[in-house]
């Protein structure tokens, strides 16, 4: 088909097109800026303190999460033997740790050592359990647990970033969603 001079865009038509393109870029940039991951210095500091805190291991020497489980996705569940919702979710967490071995599950019991040993003798768990003083729960306030409630579950990514947190018993659907972050 032959091309005529009438097919060329007029200067005003060209300007409108450029303005539309600039507006679209500006809107896209604004949406990216509003939805970008934001750093929270207080939460970052609390997570670093948690990962570096020496926690008692009822089976051996004290451990630091950052040293003994430094890589991959980690699901850290804060619980206690005296907490009924905590005890209710443990079988689900145990099953999830077997279903998704690429995720490191850890339990942090805010409990007395004798109560924990007695509980684990009757209800063994397939993932490591560490013992922490109740004051460790204060760190969780900056990590998504403002009321310092139990159970509280924290998901940490491979670069030690907080991926998710959940107050209360977790569900199978929540664990499945978290498992997709490990893949």
C-alpha cells in the first residue's frame, strides 16, 4: 500500500503520544515505589539479635541459629508446653517438616527445662528444639508479634530476611504458602 504525506503524525499528535508514554512510565514508577519491600531498622535489629542469641539445646551445647542453621528458609516456631494452642499445632509443624525437608524447622520453647524434657519424652518432634527464657519473646514484638503472644511463627529467608510471621496456630494452607518461598 502506498504511503502518503497524510499518514505522517502531526506534531500535536506526536506530543500527545509522548505525554501518554511519560505518564505511563511515571505511574509505573510510582506503583513500584509504593509496593517495594521496605526495610524496618528495628525489625532488622531484632532479627539479628534473635539469630545471634545463644539458646540452650536440651540435647547438647548452646546454639546460635545464625551459626547452626545459617542457610535456606527457616521456620522458627515460638511455643511453650503450658500453651494449649501451641501443643495443638505441633503435629502439623512436625508433618510439615517431613513434607518440606528443604525448609529448616526450629522450635524455640519458652519454658522450664524439666517441663520441656518431660513433654518431649512423650511427644518427640522431628526438628531441633531450643530452650529460651521468656524474655526472648520481647524480641518478637518487632518481628510481627506486638502482643508477645504464643504461638508465634517466624519465617526467615536465605539472606536472613523476614519473609513472614504469624501469631496463633498455623494452618496447613499457611505452611503450604510458606513452602513455595523455599522453592
